[in-house]
């Protein structure tokens, strides 16, 4: 590894209390009149980034958003823990500095991977171990997640204020509770840098016992109810929501839903009090990774103009998953296996599958308790149901490229990405009418069919009866070849690329930076 001494000097400022930057020492970037505008510089802090490490949609978003922002003149650096899988993929990462974070010495490594600029936080005792980013190899939370992500967040705050060499961010963008404490470390010193927090799923709140607070080296005042205290515990996400300058979530519908006590998961009151800074920006998809015409992980490429080869992917699925061959619709589910995702409702749907000769494949990772009833059925319905437990990017691409239907029966869904991939690949989605699913799939009701707008089927979240109806409607439509083809084509022609959403983030960044400049100038 290359050692850069001058940067080592520059980054050495052991943290043991307030950040070593006096407040207000740096005014946010102002372009000189007549000079070409400098690109905006954004530091993203995240716990997963595709294609380096992924457990769900968060990784897809941090990776794809960053690439799209670059095309809009926004330079991003992503701060990410150096998990073993990350180090494996970034073998040529360069050592650029060291930080003492809550008593742990961490190295900073600079890497570039598939168009992404990364700062890897290497601290072997925190990030180099078995299991995944959040769970150990037995599926339990790592016992010290409070520390692992406080350290990540503190590193984010240090980079936001001190920069890395000549690189200094204009704004910091935090993703989910794992990065949310960056807002606390920055506000603790009144750092004049705007902070955006994106909530990808309100169900994950970074909730720890109240005593944890005293290990975080934050001012006592942050332990109170107006910042971190949360039902006698503390919540990192709550702290981020309270302190960020803007809070976004991943669809406008979810941004509205979480303001209600029913969907706010205990955080509705806090969110209502921050309503003026809360907005929803719909996720997009990385069209360079998810394109049926060029996707290297599917056996037969195809497009809306040449959909014939899709049939051969379908046959490949039947072979690979041991399903009976034949015209009955193939329904796939690709999901974390949890209650949120409604997987527990599937076993009761088998009669309607039988009736229509339909086949079901579930690819998922997570709670066996949720999937156990389904596994029981596999024994009785071999050739009709297949379950693959585990995470497989390749199997996910194949299923989306060959299944007739993608089912997403979530009880709630902030945005959902799989239905967007399905639309692009001509797998007609059946989705629960919630969050981003409701926004991105247009139900094939009479009006939508009459106006040629339908792209899939909706059902009421959590309702087995309505899920049954939606499956029945979809299976009946599947027999009408022309109507089915229309649904597929409309989905395939819908644009869910990141461009529009990335532009909304860029606008938000610019408005926050503008506000900071205005307030700094007014104060002078
Ligand atoms: P969430 O982030 O809540 O898990 P999303 O729909 O937003 O749900 O994103 C899930 C992402 O993870 C999608 O890219 C989906 O294809 C992928 N995914 C989920 N489970 C698996 C799995 N078992 N194997 C491969 N990819 C999966």
C-alpha cells in the first residue's frame, strides 16, 4: 500500500472530545464571478454500496445515485467501512490517512471502483469479521453495531470538516441510521456544512440502550428527547432526523405515509415536527446494470423490440429451478424473507396457483420462520414451487429476465427496486398498494386498461383475499396474449432511470448550500 506522509500529517488529529475545528472557520464554497462554476462536492456516508457490498436496496441507491450525480457535475466521495468483501474488490486501495475514532485507530484508504470514488474506513477489529455488514454468521446483530456505526459516522464528520488532502466537501449526504450520527458530530461543533439524511427504511432505527449515549463522546444535551432519547433508549435515526438540514425518503408516497401514526413506526411525531424539511425523491434504477439488452448475467439478451429470446430465459428458469415445463405463468419473488415483505402470505395462495397451473419461485435471504410454511409445501408440490435460500445476484437477474410475473407482497415498502427491474425486463409486477410500489406500478383496472396506462396489478397491503384476487386477475390476463404483451411493453418503455431523481437531489444540494451561504453572509 502506498503511504502518503503529508496526508498522514494532515489527517492526524486525535479525536477525544469536540471536533478540532472551530465553528464557522470555513464558509461554504462560493464561485468567483466570471469563473467556471466548480463542481459541487458531496461526501456520502453509507454502510453499503453496490457493487462492493449489498444487502438490499440501500446499496443499489448509493452506487447508482453517485454515478448519476457525476453526470450532473456533482463530485461524490463515498465513505464506506472496509469490510473484507470490500477490501477484496479494492486491492489497489491507497493508504491516505489515519484517525483515532472513539478510541479505535482507523486507516483511510482511497479507492476507485467501477466509476465510484470511495474512501474506505479500515478498522479490522470493527469491520473485518465473519457475517455481513449488520449480522454475524448466526444471523444475530453484531453485538457492537452501536460502536461500528458511531465510528463510521464520526469519520464522516471528520472528513466533512477537514476534507481529505485538497478535497473538501460542500455538503454531506447520510444514508440511514448507520450514518445518521454524523449529523450529531457536526452539529456538536456547529460545523457550517449542510447535511442531508435519507431514510431508506424507517423500520431500521438504530435503537440502543440509553447508557450507550455516554460512550459516544457527544455533548450531554444531545441525550435529551429533542435529539436522541427514544422511548427510554436512544435512536441514531431520530438524532439524524432532528439535526439534518434536509431529510429525504425514497418516494413521495412513503414521505406522506410515515407522517401517520399507523406507518410512522414510533417516529411519526418526530417526522411531523420536521415536516418542513422532509421530502420524497423516488429511487431510480441503474440502467447500465439492469438492461435486458446488455445484461451479461442472463443467458439470452432481448429488448422491447426483440422480446422473443425472453422465452429462452423462461425455459432456463424451469430447468435451473426444477419446475415443470409448460405455459403456466411463472411467478417469482426476490426479497428479504421478512414479515415486512409479506412472505408469510404466500403459502395460503397455493390453491390459486394450482387452479391456474402457475409456478412459484422464491429467492430470498433471512428469517426461516417466515419461509418455513412455504418450504413445507415444496415437498408436496415439486415441480410447481421452488425456494432458493440465500443471496444470488445472478439468480435474481435470471428470474427477472424470464419470469412472467414478479410478486412483491410487502406490508409496507419505502420505494422498492425489484418491481422497477421487473418493469424494465418485461416481468409484469403484482405489488401491494403501498409506498413506492403504489407509485411505480399502474394497476390494470378498467380505467387504466381503457387509457392504455396499466403496467401491473395492485392489491391491498396485508390482505390475503385481495392478493388472491390480484393473482387471479393476473393469471386470467396472462392467457390473453395480446393484452399481456401490452402490459409488458408499457412497463419496458417506462423510464425509471436515475437522471430525473439525481437532478432532484442535485437541486436540493444546491438550495441547501445557497441557504448556508446566505445565512453566513447575513451573519457577517
Ligand atoms: P430492501 O432494500 O427493503 O431489501 P428493495 O426492493 O428496495 O428492498 O431492494 C432489494 C434489492 O435487493 C433489489 O436489488 C433485489 O433484487 C435485491 N435482492 C433482495 N433479495 C435478494 C436475493 N436473495 N438475491 C439477490 N438479490 C436480492
